[in-house]
C-alpha cells in the first residue's frame, strides 16, 4: 500500500511567530491546503518542487490562510510553469483570487498563469476531495482527502462543531484547529476557534487514528505540553503537535 505524506509547511495561527508560519499543509507533493503568511519561504526551505502542486485548497479568506497565495503564483510564473493549477474555495474563489492579483499589481502583459477555479458550497465530493462547512466567519471549509486507502481531514478554522466528527469519521489523520487552551473557551467561541480538549473530543467522536494539533494562538505557543495534556483527556489515540517543516507518513 502506498504511503500518504503530510508536510506541515505552516502550523501557526493568526500571525507569524519565530517558530511558526501561518497555515499551510502539503499532501504528498500535489495538494496544498491553505497558503498563509510565510508559506512560500518554508516551501523553499524544504526544497519542495512547486511545479508539482496541482491543486490548492483554501479553507477561508482570512490573511493567515491565503496571504501567500499570490507570492506562490508569482514564484511559479518566474519558474516558467504553465501547467494548470486548480484553486478550490468557498463561494467566489475566482473573484477573490483575481482581486488579489489585481491589488498586488500582477502584470497582465506577461502573466502565464493557467488557473482553474472551483467554487464550493460545502457539500461537494470531487474525486478524492470532499468539503464540509464548519462554524466560522467568514465561511470556512474543512477538507477530507482519500487516497490509496488513506484519509486525512483538515478542519481549517472552526469553533467546536460536533457534526465535523461525522465528516472526519474514521480518518487516519485529523488536523484540527487548536487555537486556545482550556479555560479560554469564551474567546474561542467568540473568535470561532477551538480549544485543545474540544479538538480532542472531535477526534474521539470521529474515531481517528492520529490527531494533529495546529493553529496555535501566539500567546500560547510555550504551552505545547499543556495542549497535548488537555487534548488527551478526550482522545486516547496518537497526538502530534504540528511544527513547521515536519513531515509524517501514514
């Protein structure tokens, strides 16, 4: 059976820190999930062949999940890449990306982007990719990828949402928003994010093998052991604290 590889390009939340760039995950070599601030430099640090990326899945339109998309496209253009790239996202994904290209003064005269846009509503299954609308503003899509008998679910941003467990049911890996620690439930709910134990509960209800904690609030980044301790109260499977430039295989 083939191995499915997950690379944590950016594992932080809200803003870049010394240790972490913003949200970005690579599945094998061809599917990029989110492209937040700092993603491109970390892709370069890992010597990722950008021209192998065929699909870019955007969870939502906050800067920490999409701000490096245009720098990535510019990098691909400078390398002369002409193959089609599919960009998937909620609602008016084409309008969002083209507006970003225009705002950043992307030159029309010599652009060679070959982009295909796939707008989603949160109930689609397109080949090996499924999506699901979580509890967040602006609208956020969780993604599930099934490949060669392996499966991974990425929550994007969400407050605790029991229905997400059904979407992630029996996945090998669940990458879940864990912005806050227990005791910070009020701000988690207010900002549409999850705590460590809430992520653990979704993992338990979903019966996944591995829970990956990610999207840490900058003020909490020194408490990695506490994140694991709190998540493990709910989930007894393997728990991984996502770190930039890390790869796991399943």
